[in-house]
C-alpha cells in the first residue's frame, strides 16, 4: 500500500539521509530540500502530504518558511529542530505547525507523530463519531460515552474536549485554546485551562493522575491522543 509523500526541508545532509532511509523503509515517498528557497519551490510545485521542517535553515528562518507555507499549504507540518526552548516551540505551534520534535530524535517517535498527524487528512470528511477504545464522542449529538455510559460534561468542558479531539495528535498551545474557547481577552488566563482539563480528566480518564488521552505538554499546552496510535 502506498503511503504519504513527505517533503523534508533540512540543511543537514546526515539528517536528510537518516530520514530518507527511515521513511522509505516504512513505505513513505521521500523528497528533500537543503534550503528554505528550494523547499518552498518544491512545496508549491508539488505539495507533499506532510512536510518535516527544520528551523535553522541557512538562507531563511524556518519560522518564516512556516508562515509562508501556511498562507496556502493546509497539510500537516512537523518541526524537527535543534532549537528546543519553549519560545521557539510555542511560536511554531501558534504559527500552524502540527507538532514539534527536538534533535536528536528517535525515529520511532517521529514515525508515531507522523502517523498521528496524517490521520487528520486521511479521515473521511464529514465524520462525526470518534471511537477511541473505551471512549466515544459523537460530535453531531454533542455526547460523550465512557465504557458505554453517558458522560455529563458542561458546555465549556465539551467544547474544549471536542476541539482537542478534532485536532487529535496535535499539540494545542495554551494561547490557542484560551482564545478559541474563552476569547482573546483570556489568552493569559492559563489557570482556566488547568481547571477544565482536570475536570475533563476526572470524567474520561481511568486514572486522572496518569492520563492516556488528554496529555500535558509541559509549558506549552495539551495534546489529545488515541491509544491506538
């Protein structure tokens, strides 16, 4: 079965070679570029289904490349960079990156992240029911079921959970979630998120202290994952 085509934009030859071997051996189609200019041209001439982007490119910042891509490119972008401070991660995610991995990286983790982000474009359009092992969410009826029992959520709890599920696998920053759920006047009120995430975990997790669905990305935000990843 043919898998997705991946475009790697990274100036390190050894990284490109590792990714080429890894991706091809796992059935992906591989293309690569060593500069921002080359990568943008390749992306525009033949858009890949997923882009792996380095931030430290020789001719232009990867942040700028991401901003240019997001003017028209709607498929997933995963940042793979040696830059790993919270400011860079949050900036990239707020600018439209689907995920962020720091170098050095484990190829197994990268492949898992890729599978997770690619589900967002492989899911059939119009799907409204999400089955996640012992959890079921029906977006058409705004209902949530845990172990076949209806879970009672407040409007805000449901809206937050639904937003995270629609972006399953993607890290959602504090600022993005606060803006989307409460509005732009609340982007600095991170305590709102902590309270509501804790409430949701009590209702959907088997052990709220060891969550398997709603995960924390320390200092950055939250990620909803499926245990089938």
